[in-house]
């Protein structure tokens, strides 16, 4: 039944091409991804820039921002561990001011 309705609709719209409205092109607006938001958020926190913190937090959902910040922290600890030739655990504990185990 729906197949017949669809065919009838296509036939009617094909008969009236002059009545079709032109499709307006969409603007090329790309949103921020969670990694951009996380980088902006963490750098704003490091600089104590509350306006930038609020702006970055509005770019993505709180869950996405949390994931991005966690991923950034993991990558930063791994990079520092490689640079210092230490374990990621030791680097993380040192950054937080905890005694090394």
C-alpha cells in the first residue's frame, strides 16, 4: 500500500518541476570535537581563565568533555613518562605530589 502511495507521490511531484523550491545550501559550520574542547578546557584551567573554561565546557556534553580530559591526561602522562624514562605510574604520582611506590 505504501509503495503505491510513494509511486503516486513521485509521479505528481515529477509533473510539477516548476513548483519545486530551490534547496538553499547549508553553511559549512563545523562544531568542536571533544578533543578540541578538552584541550581548550585544560589549557584554560591551567591559565585560570574562567571565561574560556565556560566556553570550552559548552562545546560538548559533560560526558564527552570528561572523556576528552581523561584521554588528554593519559596521553600527557605517557608522553612525560617516555621523556623522563620513567613509568607512567611514577610520573602520575609525582605530578599529583604523591610518594612514588
